[in-house]
């Protein structure tokens, strides 16, 4: 592995430790009012937003937009539409999602969720929440994972899941989960959360928290694997959870949880940097680092979630693989089945977004901001 890149990654991790604030106790949340419950979109796709993570402590998070009608890729649309916002979008854009008419952008190191009008990109409200990470939506609510404490102490404060009413845009409830919770999935009135403990090696967390939405209590912890991160739910209600291992002797794996009984049913010897499901096929890329070799191994895999088998073919051609330095985000166009992959490159200069056909052939590419992360389609 390039020593400069590794040092940058270590520096970024240390910056997170010292930058993020610890939790302040505040359980007096606003009462929910009539929730916004959007219907499923029936219009055609208009384009997509791309969230650039940006370099730590540099306020370089940025929002781009690809307009399918004009074919124009616009950079820095948040800054353009909200020039009065000092510092722009903020520091470290980690996740985002569209729900109803609103775009929610999770800005991790700035400890906030920016809520925008999804059409005009004008800021509606800023919700201040410490160390926020990932967001999902369900029945008029947004659910947000938060680190709260990251210092390398296995007894450090646990993370939380925060419930946000999408009409009042206020936090209504919270519940404790494990240390440094990452992605979450909402299914059948339950929230599943990947606990990582990623800042407490070798004392990683190894469980998925299960939260009953009605009572908003943690009802179970499913033993899965250490240092959990990504989550995807398939069409049959099986939950796929990635384990990053310890980067030494415990390798990365992909686990499958049966949500009928909330237990692990099988696992795959696959490293997962990120994954997404389209038409019962899971697209997986990995950038697996090993402290033994000091190198990153990049791989691209397909998995049939119906048969639970790994397919032999990669989803991009061999020539296409050579174009991408560090894959950092992936999404499938639900209409064309084009594959969008972001490339973080060296983590300090503008990245790139690649669009491949469903056959894995490059169609186009465009320069993005620094560390392009998440793609969300807009109807």
C-alpha cells in the first residue's frame, strides 16, 4: 500500500477521535405531530445527487447534481443555492437520503443533519446531532445512527439511534445501542443496527441491535461478527451484514441474518467495502486492507440473493477495473441498470464518478469533489 495513502487514512482516523464530541444528555424531545408519509414515486427519474465526503477538518463536504434531462453535471449545488451558509455544507458528508420532498444530508464531523428542499436545494432546517452517521426512513420518521463516543475505551458511551419526525423536523425519541453504530435497516416495524466498536480495537463490537419501533427499546442483540459496517435487506427479508474483521488475523466476511427468527443463517468469505441490491443481485466491491502486507486488495463480486450463491463474473470488465483507484460508493440506476461507482482516488484531490452499462462497459465519467461517497436518485 502507498505509505502516503496509509498515513492519510491513519491521520483521518485520529482526527475523528479528537474532533467528535461526546454525548450530552438530552431526552426531552418534542412530541411528534402528523407525520409525513410519502407514497412510492411513480414519475420517471429526473437525476441524482452525489455527496462528496470531503477531507476531515476542511469543510469540504459538497453536494453535486446530475440532471438527466439536460445531461449537465452540476458541482457544489448546496453552496450555490445557499450562499449565506458560512463554510458551505460542512465537514465530512457521510450519508444522505430523499424522503418525500426533502433531502436529508448527514454531515458527520459537523454534528448535524442538513434538511433541504429536494427540488430547489434550499436549506429548510439544520438538526444538530452529535457524531451522526447513517440515515433511513420509515412511516413518516427518519432514523439516524450516532457514534456519540469514539475514544478507544471498550466501556465508552454507547451509540444511539435517534428518531426524527419528518414533518416537525425534530428529534422525538432515542435508544441506546452498541459502540460506534454504523448502517441500519428498517424492516417490519423493527430497526436493525450494525454495531462496530471500530475505535476500540481489539475490543470490537460483534452484534446487530434489534429495536422495536413501537416501544423504541432494544429487544435483542444478534451475535454476528466483529467490526460490523454495511447492511442490505433482500426481497425475501434476509439481512446482509458486513464484518470488516480486525485487519490482521480475522478476515472480512459477509453474514446473512434471517429476520423471521433474528439469527445468522449463513455467511460468505467476502470482503465488503460497499454493496447494493438490484433485481435480487447484490453488487459488492471491496477495498480490504491488511496490516500484515500493508496493501489494499480491491475486488468486485456478484451474489444472487435468491439462491444465496456467489456468481463467478465481475460486474465490470477487466479494463474498467484499471480505471478505478479506490472505489468508494456504488449504486444501480433502477431504470437503465447502469452501474455508478465513485472513486476517491488519493483522498485529497477531486475524485471521479464512473457510469458503466449493465454489461460492465464504461459509458461516461465526470470529475467530482473530494472523496465522492453517496449517490441518491431523484424522481
